[in-house]
C-alpha cells in the first residue's frame, strides 16, 4: 500500500513539473512575440513629415505617432501633416461622431431607456459607466458618460434610442462622415471597439473634430474631468472620471484646451483628438497609433508649433490682384471666370494662416470652378510655394446660377476666339452684372429722352424769342428808331389810350389833308 502511495506521489510530482515546464515555454513564447511598442514609436520619429517637405514651411516636430495632423478649425488649412490619409483604427475617438450625430438628431432632455442589448453588446472589460438595464437617462447625461468616462454601453443606448438599433445608428454615423468629406472612414460600431472594418484617418478625424467642436456643449463635456450623477429614481448614482491628462490639474494640462477625446485598444494603440484656441486661432490636432503618454506630448508639441509659427490674415482685405472694389464687377489679369452671372465679391470671411514673416503678396493663386454651390460659383485658391493653403469663394448676386451659366471650357473657348481676333495678350476679362448693365442702359435711355424733350421745348421757346426780337426790330425800323435807347424813349413818349385815340384820329385827318394837298391840279392855279 505504501508502495502504491509512493508511486502516486512520484507521478503527481512529474505531472506538476511537466506543467511548469510547458508554462515556462508558453510564457517565453508570448514575450518573444509581443512587439516592442515603445521602440516602434521611437523609430517612427524618423519618418517623413509631409509638410516639412514644403520649401520655406516652418519645420514641424518629429513625433512617434504613426499618423498626425494639425488643422485650422476655421478654414480646414493643414499646418502639419504626417501620413494623414492612412487608414488606422480610431478606437474611442469614434465617440466624437457618436455624440455629433446624437446632438443633431435628438433633444438633450429626451429620456433614454437602457436596454439589456446595449449593455451586453460590449466586452465586459471595456470602458463603461455601470449602466443597468431599465435605467433612464437624458441624452445629455448619456453624453457626459460617453465623453468623460468613454462609456461604451451609453453609445449603444443612445444609438438605439435615436435609430431603433445600433446598426441603424452606425449608418447615420457613416452618412454624416460622408457629408463632412471623409473618404477614409467606415464605422461598424457606435463606440469604436476593435473591428477590422472599423477605421478612419487623421484627416477624416480632424474633419469630424471641426464639426464636433462647433458645439459649445460638446466642448464643455469633452473638457470635463469629473462629473457626478445623483440617484434620482430614474437612474442610479454614477461617478464619471476622465483619463485625459490634458485637462486642468493633470500631468499634461494645456491652458488653451477647448476639448479632447482619448481612445485606446490593443490594436489601435493610443489615439487622441483635441482642440485648442489662442489669440483667435483655433486648431484641431489628431494623434493616431502612439504610445502613452506620448500622445499628450505630441499634441502639446503640435499645438505650440501652430500657435508659435503662424498668423491669421483676411483674404478680401489684402487681395489686390483681383478687382473686388465694386460689387458689380470682378476681374483678374489673364483670368477667365467660368460664369457670366452677376458677381458680388470674394467671401469677406475667408482667411488664411500664413507662416510668420510671410507676406500675402508672396502667395500665388488661381481661380477654379468646383461646384462649390450657391452663393459661390468658384474659388480663388492660394498657394505657398506650391502648397495649397486655402481659398476664398466667389459669390453670385443671386442664390442660384442663371440659365446663361458658362462652363470653364466654354469660357476658355470664348477667350481663345477673342484672342485670335486680334485682342491684346494679357487683356483683362471682366464679368459684368447683367442686371446692373440693363439698369444702367435704362437710366441712360431715360436721360437721353429727357434731354431730347428739354431740347425740343427749349427750341420752341427760343424760336418764339427770336420771332419777338425780329418784330421789335421791324417796329423800330418803321419808326426810324436806330438804337435801343431811342426805342425806349419812344415807348416813354407813347400816349395814353384815350389820348392815343384822339391823336390817331387827328393823324388820320392830317394824312388825308396832306393827300388832298398833294392831289391839287396845277391847271387850276391862277397866276
């Protein structure tokens, strides 16, 4: 019996040793296959930064992120670019779009009932706020949970409330992404949990961020480090904490921060989308596939790079190459705009961020028609050493393009025909406000008619005046009056009406008597 126990003990010991051996082998294999993420991030610092290739452009910082962008929130101008169109996993920065679609499709005070599916559609160890089935929260409260503690189940609950299902809500998110101009984005989940078909890019996330940070509420929620929800009978108490280190009193607190959203999965690594504003310049920064805590360091480095190296300038206030001084005309040397419709001016709100020390006159420009839409029919585009900075819209006087809209090809053909007919090279082409021309022609016509009428009336009165002068002259001649003074004297000697009639009668008698005397027969005279 003792022998059997001894054998059993030996077998047990051998079994344990075998397990320990396999465990050590397995552990060694795991560590051998695990990437050295920090080393990879360090290597990425030597990768090309696209904007650093632009001649004369301010040198941007070398960062360990796989992809990064710094964008002007007002104009979309890109100040820093590194692999900005590479498709990567956005992780929880997806929640920017989740809340953006939510605020545009629901009232903040709407009550949302949390379903069992919204809770259990996520992995148990994912970020959450501890919601329970049947709890009721307002849309605004859900957004607090989404943006502060990155609650995955809150995203699902919001999606079900608005669209009836999570898939329906994801469809809205993809639709909104397309509207914003995202071309490398496809959402599969409401919250950004890992999926091979759930991806975005730094440029696309910046476009989403531009729209997201237009909302004051979303800016406030995405800059809140802590929020407490009290038990109100509809839902339990919930304490919300953010892991974002850019917030006040945190390790990487950034004083100009407007808002920020973190993201992480084991595949996506660290992602971060942030907005900051200083001296009237608002910037969007996106960091994708970085290692902690360098996503915060990269963000601060890029924000400081933008604020320290660029200044804002209004386009319309500085443009001199195109005549925009009068609202009815818009012209440019050797430039043909693709429309004969009325033109108002350049967009007076359009601006650019220029590198410090760069004058607006140093930029080059061209004019394009790209279907911008009413009230704009085209753009004046501006370049710094071949690098496009931004543009200003050329506005129609009306809301829609008129029937006589001329395409670019037609305008160029017309210009070429005009050039061949002997016109000077480099002659300015001017687009005239048609209605103003018609109005001007009508006013000129009215003035001409008025002048003709005035001339005719004046001629009539002038003829009467000349006739009167001739009559006076004949009268003076008949009375032997040679000068105007004599005429005036004769007028003063003119008798009154009564006396005149008497004297007239006497004058007649005298003339008759004189005539009789003149008629005397000389034969009757006696000598």
